[in-house]
C-alpha cells in the first residue's frame, strides 16, 4: 500500500471537496446581460421547433403602406404562410 | 378563393399562400392567374447571376430568417422595459444588429447570397427591437430598413423617412402541430420558366 503524507492528503481532500461541490455554490450566479439574452433567444426559439407566426411589412411614415401581412406556422426550417399584400 | 376580377386576370389583392422550404419559396398561383400549375417557385439555388430572380434580396420572404439577426447584436443592447405581447409578459430590448456578425454566423452556403442581398439593401447595421418572454423565447421582432441607403431601391424624390420599411414578426403558440409539405414537382413551375413563356 502506498502512503500518502499528511500534506498531500490535505491537498487531496481539498481537491475532492472542490470537485464534489456544485459549481453554483462556489461561483456567484451571473446575471445574463441584455446582449446575451437577445443572442441566446435565437437558439432558444429554434429549440421550440414550431410556432405560429404573424408578420407585417410596411412603411412607417406617410404614405403609410402595408406591403404585406400574413400569418401561418413555422418549424424554423420551413414555413407555410398564407398572407396578402 | 373568389375572383371578382375579369376572367383571365389574376386577383392580386387577395390572400397569397407562401411556403418557404429551405432555399426554395413556393407561391400558390392567385385566382385568375394563367399559370400552368397550381404553384410556382423561386429558388435561391444558382445565385450569383445565374438567375436574375436569385439575385433578388430574400429579406422579408422568410419570417423565421430574422432569428439569424439575433446572433449579430452589438454589446450595447438596451433594456426598454416590461411589455405584453399577445397576453404574454415580455421584456422589450432595443439593439443594433452588426451585419458583419450575421454574415460570419451564417452557414457558408448561404453567406454569398445573404451578403449580396444585404448589399442591395445597403445595410451595414440594422436597428431592431425584440420582445423576449420569461423563457427567453422571441415573441416579437421589429426591424426597420432604411431603403434610402440602397443603391437599388432608393428613391431620391422621396424623403428618407418615407423610405423606411418596417417589418414586425410575432411568434406564438410554440410547439403547435405543424404539417408543412412542399407541393409535388408536377404541381410546380419555376417562375423563370413562366416569365420566359
């Protein structure tokens, strides 16, 4: 049997304790910044796989013209959107 | 769909059914349109001048394409406040999209076409408002494209403010059942072929 000295045993216990401690207890929870939240929304929304969608395109200023509007469904790789414009 | 116009004239004021499947867009022929098949298609394949239609910017034809813009936001995103979108509590953010970042994140096969379309629109940055729910899902996205900066679409005779094109996209009922099947090939005519007839 190999012997582990006290100093090394202390180091080993420290490392084991660190490994077994959930990171959330060691590291303060970080608040997602607005930029991170917006960037992450792309993958989070795509992970939802499907959704209904409404869209509208037009000019903001006069003459206010609605060029296209529609609604449909989307699976984020293909979508069926009946609309008119 | 009823067609109140003269026989043989397409009723372009009514609803148009549009299906986007990857790089192909299918449009159901409006009532009265003298189309050889119920659907016609526009493909992004063969861009770079091989097809005049494939050179058109595809921005706006794909409501889900706006998700790509989210990955290109600059660091100075502003939190505007709380808001309701279709009865769902959301947080409203205002951001500027760095088009260079969007291009860098785009799949390589789409990059040239996207770059070409954005160049036609004269876009380098894009102001964008987004509303995210508590789970971080995109509920509403509003983008404003200033066409007065486009060498292709600018109208020097009109004030810049009147050339701002605003697009609103809202997503809701996430997880809803979706059945999307592109029309069979024998029901589709390429738009280029129709124009050459």
